[in-house]
C-alpha cells in the first residue's frame, strides 16, 4: 500500500516541474509541497535503506527548490529559466530567485529608493526583541555538573571564535545542539551560560516569536531570523521548547502553517550546516520523542541533561543561597544533597527560595528580640529566645512603631530551616518521565 505514496509523490513532482518550467510558480509551489508530504509518508514505511537514502536525497532537492520558489513568490518576481526532470523523477535545479539585497530584502526592480522592503523591516523589528543585548551573567562554573555538555558547547562556541586556526581541513565546529531532559534540569540555564561566555550575538527565541496569525508570515519570520543571524555572525540561535514548533509531521491536529514553519526551519538549518556561516543553533525540549524525525536529524549533537547528581545538588544549594547569611557547614550541604535524591535543579531552587523566607517568618512571629552588632559595626535588633542574654520582650510591629523598622535584622539561615522545608517538598520528575528520557538517550542521544 505504501508504494502508492511514492507514486503519488512522483506524480505531484511531474506536475510541479511542468508548472515550474512554464513559470507558473504560484501553482508549482503547492504541488512541490504535496510531493514532499507524500515522500515523507513513504519514508515512514520504507524498509530498504538504499531506497530510503535515494528518496531522502530527492526530498532534499525538492525542498530546496520549493524554498527558492517561495522566495521568488515572496519577492513578487517571475524567476528565470526553469529546472528539468529526468525519467525517474529526479530534479535538476537551476536557480531562479532574484538576487537579494545585503539586508535580506528583495532586489530592486525599478521601485526606487534604497531597496528596503517595508514588510521585511517590520518582520525584523519584531525579531529584534529576541536578541539578548545584555549578558545574563551566568558563568560556566555556575552550572553544576554537566561537564560533557559544557565541553561540547565550549568546543562549538568558544574555540571557533578565539582559536579559528584549530578548525582547518575537515575539522569543523558543531553547528546544531539539542538539549533534552526532564523539566527543571538546567537546559535554559546552560543556554544562559552560553550567552554569557560566548562572544557572539545571541538570539533567544520562543514559539510566540515565530508564529503569526497571517498566512505565510511565520515562515518568513524563520527565514529572516536565520538571515539576521548570518549577518550578525558569529551568532547563536536558542529555541526554547522547540517541540512546540517542530512536533511530528502528519499528526491529525497539525495545521498547514505548522507544516510550513517546520519546512522552513529544515531548509534554514540545512543551509547553516552546509555553508559554515558561524551560526550555532541551540534548542531545548522536555519531550524529545515529540520532535519531528527530520528536525531531530538536523542536530549534530543531542545531549541528555539528566537530574543533578549529589555533588551537583550540593553546589546548587550553595549557589542559590549566595551571600545570604547562614550557619551551614560543608557537611550540612552534603547532607542536604543526600536528602534531595531525585530532585531537579528547579526543585532545589524552589526549596532554597522557600528556605530564604524562613528567617522572615521567624522575625514576624518572634516575641523577643536582642541587640546585635553587624560586621559593619551597625546595631540591629534580631529575634531571639526568651532566655537568651539581653532578650527584650517585644514584637516586630512594636519595634517598627518605635521608628526602628530599618534596624530589624532577620536571623541567619539554619540547617533546621532546610529540614522543615524539605519535609513537605517532593520531587516533580516521576520515574516514568526519567525512563522515557533514558530510552531516547539509548536510541538517539548521548549523556551530558
């Protein structure tokens, strides 16, 4: 039965090429897109690896030609000489799109002025907000664990910029990374570290940046994003929650707009990889199995970001506490790490955030305060027990009413504060979630 898909795909290709040769690009484009859909469906069922390779090769050719025609249609051009098709349906492509101006807009055709395309300018202005202009200030050392992932990203981001002489001959830096794993394990945090450490233009993209209600505008946004990244190279495009844009094609609830976004993204990522344009694509997802196969293959490195190990959790407690006053010892931090087995980085962050408010709660509930002198030599009022030396029976409200609000100081965080919070907190990642992620790693990924 699945051979019918191939036959229908070839028939669509013949019709598309006929319209293409005649210059009827508006008719040729949807025919090419239909052919691609049938080829894609056929690939799902084809078992012969040689046939699959041949069809994939044709798929790529037709995809590129469809992109050329789409660019011509977008620019309102008529195109040049058409392609030819041989007996088995293979396409011999001849470039037809008009030359574009340096800023990615359409070439001049008597319109006058500086060749600026108002529509392109509007699309680019919308994408400008995605450029991270201020460094997030997250260092490599702030990311606990994940040494393999950090090393791979450094090879792709830092080395090519600082040591371009390393990448000669066949040695090329990685061009596309997929970070996947359970929610809250630090995928986006790792991307922030990349943005901080890299001497590159950083584009942080979500699905809302690329999805438009206007027909055909979403794929233009994708094309403009990559064009802007190439012009600002070296640059990094970070797509968070990429599964929301690139779910499996052919699903019942998939729209035509969604298919076109994925097609455009595939074309652009293929272009980035082949042209070595110093553009790195970095994407993150919690649900790697929901990614389209073709999109998944575009990522050179697929790195699993697992739940943090004991040493990583120990480091996280310290990082999230920061310079907040506390009296915890190294052994206390190690004990907290042991008690939080199965916690994600996000779970640890939430626990620490809750603990940070414990001294405030103690201050609000306290019935006794005493005067203390800070390191800076200031006299402050701190909550204390009723039997402590110099304890004075009063409340936070009474001290504030006496004009001493600015002199009330919460006590330092204690180990008992953590024990109280952790007694009621549970990890948010289930064993079932972990099994899915680990199975994907065995099939398609690598350990981070």
